C-alpha cells in the first residue's frame, strides 16, 4: 500500500513553506497562501489553475454577483450557461 496522494500534497505544502521565507510582508505571505490554496484546489478538481484564474478575471462582474457559481468544480458549467444566450 502506498500513500502517494498524501505525499504529493505534503510536498506542495513543504515547497510553499520554503518559498514563503522570502515574502516581504505578512500581507504578501497571506496572498501567497491564498493562491497556493486556490491552485491546489484547482488541481484536485482537474482544472488548469492558469485557465481558471484567467476566466475569473474575464468575468469579474459576474463573479461579484454570484461567487459560488465560480468555484473550480463548477465554473465550466457557469461559462457554458453564459455562452448559450450569445449563441441563440
């Protein structure tokens, strides 16, 4: 029996901890933690983090209106729903 999934998750946390030594401010460290968490959540849900963040920026107004529809596990359905009226 192996535990590769947990070991990979721990490796990301350890790498982030090592890199966080170089943040200049607490706010910078907080932002680094936020993005690390977001990127890891994307990876766990089979989403490309870069593409996800691009779509969040493109749809910033819609995101403000309903943030729960823009989570990594359901944002593709939201994009498809937004694209339907334009195609009709």
